[in-house]
């Protein structure tokens, strides 16, 4: 779960594994409502290719989500709710007695993190707990999945007179058997209120195994 600094951003995202390749472009905007609360909206569109020993197909995905980030002293809470739609280019499939061409699917999801910020000079350590749920449907089959998890953010704010540098590490694990870890860097020009960020990470789940992801974005702050 992440709410970017106030402003707008655009970022291509690439995720790949032995069986899945996914590429998308993500657009995000967020505003600060007061000293404690930020909210954001995001949308993405992308395409994927899946191939294993039995199946081989591609498709498109697109989605939207809304998020918030609330800070109260050293405590923080952040959350996201969203929806994703998918269409697979697999030709004809049988859904009970019905013939379906290139079936589609959809999911809705939500998750919340609650944690504490420990600040040591320029270092910020932020452990958190997570709870969420995801409902997915393909054709007539639906599945509801609730989960809990833990994680942590480790951030170093190097600061700077003209250019602000931040470096971070994030990890998380939850009851679905999912584990993720990433390293991130953010660079922002103080005078121009513009900059960029980059992240590289890994995600492991029981369905797709080990996945690698890469993101690079451009940000405009206001």
C-alpha cells in the first residue's frame, strides 16, 4: 500500500516470472487534505502473457483504486480499495453448457496497514500489520480471500540543498503465502518540485512462484 507525495506521477511497471510477463503504465494523483491526511487516486492499463506446461495465452488488464495515508504522532494508517478487470485472449472456452469467446474476469480488493514510525536522525523504521480481502470472479466462478500480514519500511532521508534523496527497503508477508521485498530510491528537485523514483523487487506466491518487478516513475509535486 502506498500513497505518493502530493502531486501527480506516471510510471511504467514490469513484472515477470517463469510463467508470467506483465507490463503496464500507472497514473497516480494525490493531495494533502490537512497536516495528517493524504488521499490518492490511481489507474493503470497493461497486458500480460502466460505460459506453462499446459496453457499459453495473453490478455489485457486495467484497474482503478483509491488510497489514503493518515499520520497521528508516531502512528500511521494507510489503506487502499480498488477494482481490476481482465480479458484473456484464449479463443473459445466452455462455461458449463455455454460457449464463451475470450472470457473476462474482475476483482475487487481492499487492504489496510497500521504501524509505528521510529525516527533515528535521518533513518525511519516503520513496522506495520496488515489486513485485507480480495474477491475475484472469472465466468461463473468466484473466490473470496481474506488475509492478514506483517511488514516493514526502512527509509533513509539523505536530504540535500537542491536535490532531495531518499532510499528505502520494504518487505511484507501474509497468510496467503505471499512474500515481497523491494529496494527504492526517490530523487526530487526542490526548486522545480519535480523528480523521479525507481524500485526493484521480488514477489513470491504459491500460484506463480518467484516474480521479479521493476518500476520507474516521473513525479510532479504541487
